[in-house]
């Protein structure tokens, strides 16, 4: 079956796509009859009233949840905990804004990929600049490798705290026992992650199972933190009036800690490796132009809403337990492990620690498996390998050395998570600029190129996303670069 939009391409373009630039080979496992039925259903839904359309879309979502699972990891956790601890409820507006700007860019990627059926890496090389495409792919791999270490560090620290009840210094008879536990945690997380990730390459059914597993993890995250906030409300710890006010941008910090927190939030909301994963996950689903409306709904319902709920709950949890107006908490009080200890007071005993710990583990596992998936796609594109078979599976293991993060938790905890978010945020404009150019390339999108007021809206939205990201990076690098690199406390 030709890629979506192939009928409108020139013979040269069609030949290039047939040579390997269009689609993904794992499509061969898809059921053509089921795909044809789905496209017919989507065409019918497009003519129905909005509520009916959304109800129909809700049963077909997937790639958006993939993005949600990826962004709800160590970066989002630490950014949320930091915002809640330092600013209370006042910065609840920041992460939803960062995600909303990211959604604009991901929607543009969706429009391009589903309209043409072409692989974005090849499209960016041909229609923008080869160096930009290579920079995008390499930066995505670099960000994925950087972020793998703190994910395992969080897993190791969280499990250690859950097992020892916060008394690791007295629980282990020797340092070797502690190291053995942490390595066992890392090996277990790695084994589960590899099994889930490799299942993705087993065809259409494997993709569906993979996405359902990630949906379950995301729901676990939201449920765990919802339980914490519900208990906090019962005992009178949560000021819901201040919570509502916090979603309005009434407070914009200008101090060094505030700027660092903003940078971290933007870097953790949408990372450059997410911009690589999303369009390829659309192709792996065999989605085409009929799925464009579904993809927009999927981004809102599967990515934006779960992300906002989860990070808001974490921020509220820290605001009602650690934050003291007029006082700055020490860094030791805003790690996930410290947060779990503080939340245990709300429940009276270890229950709060375990609930929070399970939420953190769900975040870690969901991020690790999606990091492996994006590594498989990106490394295969860089090396010119079709993403299938044992070569693809080995490519997915590219960030696996991050497992060593479990044994250097006390060195990598908060410091790495905050700085990794900021550093990965610096790489993000590479992808944003490339896709903004592609959205205006008629030689690429042809008749699907936005025109008139739609083109104006697209460019305003993308321009705002790029401007806000670049402005935050510029400010941080000019006035806060030594802090971001850890040269100043």
C-alpha cells in the first residue's frame, strides 16, 4: 500500500519513498482489512457532531499516550517537586504552558507525517538541510542517553527507600549489600524495559500491547498521586483556593533558582527525543491522512491531560508538605525520596512512602521503555538500517549503560535531573526550527501546505513556541550558565 499522499507526489518523490524513505517495515504485520475499516470509520466520524467524534476517537488513541509515558519521567518528577517546594502553588501554570507550546509543534509534525507518509529524518534532509537533520537525530540520541542515567538513579533511590523504610544507613551490614540491592533493581528494571520495548517490533499486535502497557503505567502514576492529594485534602493540608490561583500566570520568578526551574520545566515537558519518537510512532501505527483529526485528539487526551494532571498533583503534594512561605528548603528535602518520606506523615506510617514510590517507579519505567524505543528509531536512521529484526533490537539498547545510574544515586540524584532537563532543553530548538520550516515547504507538503488564516495561525503558534524556548535558553545561558553546569550552588 503506498504512503498517504503518494498520489500527489512527483515520480521522483515516489521513487525515493519506495527506496525506503516512506513508512516503516514493521507495517507488514498490520492487518490491511482492519486498517481499511478503521480509515472508513474515521472518514465517517469526521462528518459527525463533535461529541460523537470524540467518543469514537477515544477508542483509537495510542501515540499520544506514548508521548505522555515518555515525558512523565524523572525530569517531570523533579521539576514538579522543585516547583512545589520552592514556590508552593504559585507556579502550577508553568508546566501546562510548556506542554501546550510543545503540543503545537507535535501537531505540526503530525500534520506533516500523516499528510506525506514520509520519514521525518529523510524529509528534513531533503527539504530543509542535511546538517539540521543530522543534528536533530544525534541530539535526540544524546538527550536520550543523558536522561537514562537519572531514570535509573531515581529507580534505585526510590526502591531503596521503600525497602529500608528510609533507614538505609542502618539497614545494610556493609556497603556491598546496598550496592547489590541497587544493581538488582537496575537489572530488574532493565530486563522488564527490554522485554516491553522489543515487543513493539513484533508487529501491529505488539504495538497495541506496548501502548496498553504504557497507558496502564500512566494511569498508575495519576492514581498514586491522586490518592496522596485526596488524603492531604482530608487532613486539611491542601488550600484549593490557592491551587486554583496557581494556574494563572500571576507569578514569574526572575531569581536564579526561578530561572533554573523554568528551564527545567520546559526541558522536561517536551524533549528533543520526543520530537523524534512521535512521528515515527505514527508511521509504526500505519496512520495516514485519515488519522489527522484523531492524532490531534490523541495529543490532547493522551498527552496533555495526563501530563497536566500528574505534574500538578506532584507540585501540589510538595506545596502542602514541604513548602514554607518565605523560606527556601534545602536540596535534600526536594528529592523524590525525601518527598516520599514527607508524604508518609500524611498517612501515618509507611503507606504514603509506598504510594509515592510506586508512582515514581511507574514514571521511571514508562520513560525508560520509550527512551529505548526512540533510540531504536533514531540510531537506525543514523546508520541507514531498517528498524526491524535483531539490528533494530540492538539499537534499542543504545541507552542501556544508563543502568549504572543506580549505584551513583547519591551523586546524581537532584543535580543530574535538574541539569539534564536544562541541557536537553537547549537542544530542543533544533527540532522546532526544522519542523517549522517543513510546515511551510510546498515542495514537501504540496496541496497539504497550510494556506491563508490557517498558515498564519500555524506560524504564530510555532513562532511562539520557538521564541519562548529560545528566550528561556538565552536568559539562562547569559545569566545562569555556571549554575546550570553545577559550577555554582
